[in-house]
């Protein structure tokens, strides 16, 4: 690996500054989804097992460098203690002496890093102060690794540094998917707009063997080929860009799979009257809301050929029935092949996780990333500052 992990570090008797992502939803002072908190538990427990004192650094919301009581990490403290099964010491204004005075086996949570305006500016002064608090730096927040902040990038250069268990799992999964994948590699990219995924598509066409384009963005590619998509969501001004992506795919030998039949309706509503038509026969005044059965069959066939799958975005309007059918069917097929050990499947992005959970397929994928923007930037081929800072000399 290009980065050190917890197994490479001597933590006995040391204070371990541990950057985590516990930016979780809170309503009426209670955490409503503790998934991100639960995912950091292995790292915290391993640091304790190795004799270290984990001091957690985290952000919560976007206070923009000001103290906002509603964004205090005190709100997540009960959920953190529940997940760890032990008390956690909350510290607003830390100092080295205070941390050293804590009993062996303590876990510490510092106040929201973004209450300090120097955090998002990656100010060297704050990085030096954070470094003075600890002996080792551990980054377990891949989801914040695309931000060059004092607690994600600056401090990593000032202390012996490593990746935590969640960061290690993310990087290992992504390396399997794009770094050194088993071929053929299939990417499924969906969602509403091409404009939000131009960098992603441009990078993938040079790295994967097959590319499925679905969701609303497929309409832009169909229109770019002269197909009338009627009242469907479509970025007609990106026709030239779509054609350039298709040309690049042809040059690199990447097979692009677009819908051949679609499910159309006159209104975007649950159980709206709908019909399935070839893409060349979309009736006037209707919207394409899902891929049709022939298109799904082609996606399933591509999944059968693939050894590695990268999935980002749904194939249709998955939020409402029956326009979730294509996403559900393709996801279920990928999940079955993954569970059988025939496919390495890595998926990420907000809508992606929701869609795969709705399809009942997420648990059988090889890896589901909750990292959002960082996952996308990695897929786009961009350098993530928080990861680069961990790389071995």
C-alpha cells in the first residue's frame, strides 16, 4: 500500500489524533442515523487495544468558523457512547497536559473543528497546534479527504500518520475497483444530469471496458444522437460534450451501453399511467422515467461479463414506483453475482446508496462507500489531499 495503516504504528502510551466523520443527522437533539458513528468503532477499539488514547477530531455541519451551539458535537456524544459502549470525554478547549492526565483507556471527543476559521483555511498555525496535542495522526475520514483542511491534511505532515480502518477499507475497495482491477471492468453511471458528472465520465471512458449510462443523463446522450426524447429531462446544450465522450469511449475501446427501450409517462408521479416504447418512439408530451426490460437485459448481460463493477447513480426515477424497476433489477443481479464471489462490486454516492438500499441489494455488494463527494472525486481521477498526505515517503 502507498499509505501506512494502524498495524504499522506503535501506539502504546501515545495520544492518537484521529480524524473521523461523525457528521450525522440530528433532530430535536437526537441522532436519527448513527451509521457514520458505527463505522468508526473498529478504529477506536483498535487504538485502545494497542494502548493508545484516541482523541477524535470531527466537524459537524457548516458553522463557517463561528461557534454555533446547534452544531456542537455535544449533540452526537450520547450516540457515540452508545456505539462504543463506554463513556467519552468531551473537551472544548484541549491542551496537551489535560490529555496526558486522562486515565489509560480513555476516549476523547474534541469540539467541532469548524468552529475555528483556521480549519477550512488549512492554516499552519492550527495544524501545528493540533500536532502539539498528539503523538500520532490517524485519518479515518475518507469522506472528508477531498478537503485540504488543517485536521485532514495540514496536521498529517507534522506527525507520524496512518489510515484508520474505515479509510483503509475505502482505499482498498477503490484500488480494487479502479487502481488494479480484475477485468473486464463495468461502470454503471446514472443520475439526473450529465453536467454534474462530466469529469467522472471522462475519466471512466479511459479506465473501464464497459460503461452503462442511465437515468436522466442517458436522455442527453440519446438526444445527442438525434433521438427525440420529447418532454424528458435533457441537457440539450451538452450535445457536443456527449458526442465527445462517446468518441473518446470509441477511441479507448470502451463499450457504451445506452437504453434501447424506455418507460414513459405524462406525469412524474407514483403509479402514473405509463408505457414501454423503443427509444426512437417516445410519444410527444411524455417523459422517460426508467429504462425498459430490453435495456435491463443488456445491463444484466454486461454484469455477467464483468469481473469488477463500479456503480454510481440510479437507472431511472427510483424514488417512485414503478420507475424503480430497472435499478432494482440490475442491482439485484449485481448483488447475486457479488454474493456468489463472481464479481467485485463497489458503489457510492448519496442517491446510489439510497437506491441500492431500496432494492435490498446493498448488503451483498462487495463495498458500499458513504463518502459522497470524496468517492466521486476519486472516481474522477482527482488527487484527494487527505489521502495524498498519508502516502509513505
